[in-house]
C-alpha cells in the first residue's frame, strides 16, 4: 500500500480522534468556523509541518510513531529542519540490530560500492534524458572499487552538476546555494524521510551507516542508502526549471510537485514500482545483506 504524504501549510491544531488525524481551525483567529479535516492515520507515510503556528498533541505524535509515520518539521523559511521517527519498527528489530552492528568492514565497503555504482548509473540516466554528456559517468561507474576508495562518486558529481542544468543558471550544488538548490533540498528531505521510514520498518538502526559517520547525525544509514534515489529528485527539478525560471520562492505548486516523489514509478528488480514501495524493498534487501541471506542491495533505476 502506498502511504500518503501530507503537508500542513497553514495555522491549525492537529490531534487524534477515532484513529484519524484531525486538522482543526477552531483556535485560529478568523477561521473558527472552518470545518475540520480528517485523514486516517494508517494512510499517512510522511507528515510535513510547515507553518510555525501549528500545534500538535503528544497523543497524535505517539499514534503516528506507532504507524511508523515520518514527521518532518520545517523552519521559518519553510525548509525541513527535523525528522521524527519511531524507536521500534520491526518484530525482529533486536536481531537485525545485532547483524547490522556486527557487519564487517569488507561487507560495508562492498555495500557502499554497490550504492555508488547505482547512484552514478542513475545520474547518467538523468543526463541522457536531456541528451547531455553521460559517457564519463558510465565509465566511472565501471571503475568504482570496494568502498569507492578512489572517490569516483566525487568525480561523477563534479561532471554531473556541471552539465545537468543549462549554462545560463551557472549552477553549483551547495545546500545554502542559490536556486534551484532550494528545490533540491526540499526533494532530498522527502526522500530522506521516506528512506528513514523504510529502514526503521525493516528493523534497522538508521543512525548506524555503512559510510556516513557523524556523531550528530541520527540518520547516517538513511543518508547512505538514499544516494541512488537522489537523481529522481534531480529529474523533477530539471523538469521544473525547463518550464519556469521563477523558483526563488518554494511556493505551493513547486512543493506539490516534489511531494509527489513517493508516488513516482521506478524500476526495481526489473519491476515497476512506486518509489515509496521501492524504498521498502531496498531496506529489506539491505537487512538481508547484513544477515548474510543475500549479497546485493535492491536499488531502483530510472525508467
């Protein structure tokens, strides 16, 4: 089942009633008579809280956690600032934690090699869609060694970002850089939350990465495993700027296009699947790799 991504953009009070998320405006001046809106909690995969005047009950947060829903909070600039995830997501969680913690360095390096090759493959596919030079990426993909010891990821990224957007944009990729970095950041936050949710649901510890190691990052593994999914965001952003150059403000229309990311169709293990479902298949395959039940992570490819 594809879970819904809900974005709350206006002042309101959120609470739970009869297993439903209730959006109430009775506490909002000028909107006291507006009718409540409801969404079944079981349908929610990601909840994005954008407005600074949203209030939410602890009971609702607990219900969302029990449903393995990811809750994203945004700052005053409407940029994602935090992610709330459940502590328990799988009946075999303790066993899978143990397999993950005991994973050997050679295994983690092999998994990172697979991850980078999948990412570069999808970056090349994005360039090919716009008939941009991609052969260098395909060559680099074949040269990626265990652990990406030669850092072909960085070489591929340099070529990729230099060519992805039209020269007039003079684009450079930086989180705090000028547009369309704001669109990329928002899309990556959606992918990160989707992946973190999938990893937790698969009984894995999202803080323990295979490559990323940051004492202040609770989602190192999500940052690792989402890498091959990033080009799906890039593709949508490139489509957006082909239609408009007015992307300084992350308005409702732009956000809606990016919020549809979990429903985008991808190819995974030669089958078409919504990205939301694909992340679950990726996470499950990773858990099996840690357990020694298989050797390859299931990653999506751009159709």
